[in-house]
C-alpha cells in the first residue's frame, strides 16, 4: 500500500476470478474505500478506518462485504449497480451527481454497461476514479479487448470517448483505475489525448 497523494492510498491485489491484479483505494479525507479487495498485508494495513465502501460498478463488489463487516460500515453503489447486484449484496444506492462522501461526487457513465460509473474526488488537484471503461496496465491508457465490450465494441468505445470528453469540464489532474496503476499528474491531458486522438489502435485506442 502506498500513499500516492496526501490522504489517498492505493494498493493492488490479485483477483482470482479474473486472473489479474486489480486496484483499490482509500480516500482518507472522505473516509471511503473504493472497489476494495483486502490488501495482502490484511485490513490492519489501512492507515485509518473507513466510513463507507463505495463501488464504481456492480461488477466490483470484490471484498466489499468483508470491509463492511470488519468496520461496521455501509456499502454504497449507484442505483444501476444496486439493480445489477440484486440480493447478492446489501447496498445503499446513490444517484448521478450525488455527493457520496465529503468531496466525492458520483458520475454515471453507462456506456459499457448500465452501471458503469466514475467518481470525481476532490483530493490534491482532483482525481477521477474509473470502473471498467478505461484501464492502465502499462504506460498508456487503454480500453479492454473487443471481446469484453459486448456485441458492438466500436459503438461502446465511441460512447466512452464522448463520456470522457464530458469529464474534461471538471477539475482534476489525476486518474485512478480499478484495473491498473493510477496516473498521478497529467491525467486530464492524458485523458484528453486519449479521447480525441487515441493511440495504439486504428480508431479507438490501445486495447489491453
């Protein structure tokens, strides 16, 4: 676990079901953990006690229940994510543009799936936390491969690009990914470049 910005902590954990490392975050000023899996060092590795679990997507329930039980805290997710989860996980839903926690605002993306979301986080110069619409396992930003994007991957990628352009009206300079390493500094410029002239793919950017 490392502090990537004052009060913002990141850790990566192997996700057995999908066979890759995934990322989780603790935003200390807001008192939330985002898309959490238990750190390899255990829950005691957290530098404080969270007040909420916040999910960017219904797909990211991960170890949410363990955190909720260990700290006696609620699990928050969008209305769309709550619908996806059904009875599998008890969550307190929030809506688009809701302030989920102090300085944390929900953003509905909804292009990859109905419950695809993001969070705008007021830490440092500001950060955007993504669900599955964007990843960063190397240096470049990337979409997931076409076979994971449904029946019309080009349409999905085009919709995601348009959603990312909409994010550029917000104040941020950092990008946080549920899949891959965070980009600290230069995030808005990188997102603008990716959304307007993606690299690594003829039309829509690099795939994982």
